[in-house]
C-alpha cells in the first residue's frame, strides 16, 4: 500500500493508504462526510506537495464555518462562532492557529456556500 494525500472539495485534506490514486480518492471522499462535505470530489496532491500554513488555517476556517453554519441564527454570527471554536481547539494543537475575526469574516465572505 502507498500513502496518498487527497484534497477533498474545499473542506479538508486527508492522508489515506490505498493501492491506487482512484482508491485513495474514494477512501478520502468517504471519510470527508465527517467534515460535513456537501459533495464528494477529490484530487490527489503530488508527492512532496503540501499546504502552506496559511492554506491550512483557511481550510480550518472553511471546515468550521460549514460545520457551525446550521447552528447559527444569522450569518453575521458565524465569524465569531468560528473564531471561538478555533480558539478552543487551539488548546489541543501543537502549533495553535493565529487568526482574527476579520480574517475569518473575509474567508467566509469568499466561500461560494455563503454567497447567494
């Protein structure tokens, strides 16, 4: 088995073990439902290709926004809910994410899921 890193939609990037790239995409897409993925499309990242810290933080913001959206009454509440969740999760991270509510608001504003 070989290890593949698969970017699933804009929700998350997962590392899976599989026999082929197609199998890796299928496995990663199945796992993506844990992150509330609305669709199941994946792309295998090239070996050695990894996300920058900024991309990793933006991905976390998007993932939390999608996960927390059903719990908010109005869209303007979402950035503060995401900020609060990321700060709480930072307690378990080796390298905590440095984010501001303004960055979260900008990232959420750029998401197609919330631009209607």
